[in-house]
C-alpha cells in the first residue's frame, strides 16, 4: 500500500505569512503523512497540523522556542512503508553536507531538512555504501532569495521513494 507524503519546512507563521497557503492545506488533507522540518515559530500551526493531518512527523527549528521545543524533538525518525526517514531542521553549510549527513544519519534512507529555505535533492553514500537521499522542501511561506515558495510531495511504496515533486506556489500579492 503506497503512502502519500507531504514535506514542508520553515513555515514561520505568523511572522512570514499569516496562514499556510490553501494549496498546502489541500496537500495536508491528501497526505497520509506530513513531515515538517522545523521553524514553525508559533505553536498554533503545530496544533492545527496535529488536528488535521492523518500522521505528523515534526521537529523544532532554530526559531522555535518554549512549547514547541517541549513538544517536538530536535531529530525525528519514522519508518514509513519500508523507508527509514530522519527529519531535522539544520544540517549546516551546503559545502560538505552529503558527507556530514551520511556520517550523522547512517541508519536513514531519507533525510528531510530545512533551515536554508532552498529546495534540495541530492544523494549521499552512507558508510555501508547504501544511498541516503537528502531533501529540503524549501518554504511554503518565505521564499527569501528563491524565485518561489515551495513544498514537496512524494510517495513511499514498499521501500521505494517515488513520484517526488517540488511544487511552486504562486507569488503572494
């Protein structure tokens, strides 16, 4: 049975936007699992996602404090349809990221991260020679120096990650 995934990070509500775009909420409703790689900023979004998502896997980011750090881990791990996921907010500089992450997450198949607001999709080689997929969905609310706000969807299916798609959101007016 395939599992539909939504990957988001760096929502920064209500500082960078007042609400998540409707397109992202539609994806929350369609997803079996939502993975959020931190920088929520306000606990209200965590409450909303916990109430609305079928399953939520989330971590706190560098802009998350208080209740968010009490309720969320720094690193989350989940096995979803035969794929071992790790979720973290920060991975450091893009230079040397693959090697660093392969050493830090040798028990994961996919690492979902945020912080930079820059979409990322690369593969590192784990110490045992297996691949580690590194995914950053960007931000659905704060594009920073990127041309668009973004998020990702994918399907976990019997140990295979497939149908990964980076979605661009319309520019806000």
